[in-house]
C-alpha cells in the first residue's frame, strides 16, 4: 500500500459504527472529516483518545469537522466499549470486516499487532488529505494541535 500524502484524494470507504449503521466518508462531502485511528478498544490510551474527541466534539462541529474514530474491533465490541466510556455524539467505526481494509488504505496497519496504528488524518471538504500525524502506540494524540491547525485555515 502506498503512503497517503498531503493533497492526495482519499478513497471513499463505508464501515459500520457502534450501532451497526453504515457510515461512508462520502456522507460528509462538503465537510472536513477527522479520521482518528486507535489500535484497540478497551485499552487505556485508546479510551482516553476517544473520550478526548467526544469531549471536544462540539468544537469540531463548530469548525465544520466530522469526527470518525476507527479501529479493527468488531461492531459488538465497539458498541459495548462506546457504552462503557460514554461515547454518545461521535461515530466509532469498525474496520473488522473485511479486516483492516481502511487501515490499509491509510497505510496505517501495524501487522505484527493485527491492529491499526494510532494516527489522525484530516480530510478537507473536497476529499483531499489536508493534515496527518502518526503517533507512537503509547502516545495520546493532542486534540488541541489539530484544532489550532484548523483555525489557521
């Protein structure tokens, strides 16, 4: 898989959210979309990452940004985890079937773990990659750096 670079068109994808509803990137045409990958549900840093996105959801909406959390966990696992950590506003998507297809599309699969890496990708209103940052698996993404970037746009 080729690396996704700034300015590249991001291929449309459709995944199921924690409620089993199909969500496509193309559903958000005309809006920015933050695709926030986390390796696995029910882990501490991933929980903190999704809670930070949920806490800042309204700030993202004000900036015309939709937020999608993605990992390779199954829909039932996503549902249980979303309930447990009080995710009510944002979609957390299952990249389970077919396995890790979206993670591979973003060149963000950690094969030795069979999980996605931790990364944020901001897609602009036209479907082009505008910003990205890959994090260490143990690193909590800084939500504020992304919000600051979007203010400068």
